[in-house]
């Protein structure tokens, strides 16, 4: 076996070992504002897109009001199937996420394109979201940016030092965002 082939085989084995030890990301959990397509196998009348309401529930024919916020799709399927059991004993329910409007942050102030931004991954940071909205306006005060986070009825204010971050300093101020956060750029 050539040195080249041994190197490739060695790299593949290392990659396989790494992949086997890597943890799968946590499944997405439903939030109010999200939309889902709920369907029951072999029953076209029980196929509809519904929005998760502010109280965390959806309303589905025969099942009524079903709490789904905080559940992943597999858990939501089981909960809906359980509620349908008295009408359809062996219902096979599918829940597919069609919109993640419940997983948004809001950017306001001196940026190129203020507005809502969907959290496309669970570890999105302030710098990543600010790049998605086109960056800061030239008159923005980069080291005075704040993230407003509602926590248990109170608002937590987190400082972001953008000008320092882009220079590689104050990295701890690159806040990992949570759904509902508001980034204020003065």
C-alpha cells in the first residue's frame, strides 16, 4: 500500500472515529409562532397547516387543543396521536415544521436592514445576526450595542462590544442569541 493510500485510509479512520464520538444536535423544539403541517396517514381531511398559538397550543380536528410548545416533532406526533386515539385507534400522525417564525430575534437601530431575523441554528451569535442584516450604519455606536432578553417577566440587558469584537477582543460579549431577543444598535 502506498504512503498516499495509507494517509487517506488513516484520515478516513480518524474522521469516522470523530463522527462516531460527535453528539447529534438537539432536535428543534416548537415555539409559539411556528407553523407545522399535521397530517394523519390515509385521511386527507386530517391534513392541515397550523400555527402554534401564544399559549403554546395548536388546534386540530378531533384532537382539539393540544399543547406542543417545547416539544420536538416526534413528541408532538405522539401527543396528537394520543388525543386522536378515541376516534382513530391507530392513527399515524406526522408533524413537519413549515415555518420557524417563533425562533426570531429582532434587530433595531442603526443597521442596514433592521427587522426580524430567523434563528437558523441554535448557536447564532450577535455578530452573525448583524452580518445577516447588512452590518452597522456608519453612525452606529458599535461598543454600545445591547441585547434585550425577556427572562421570567424581567428584562435582562446584555452588553455587546462590536468594535472590540471585530478586532478580536472582548469575545465574551458576542452573545449567543435566544428566540425573542432584541438587538439594539444606537
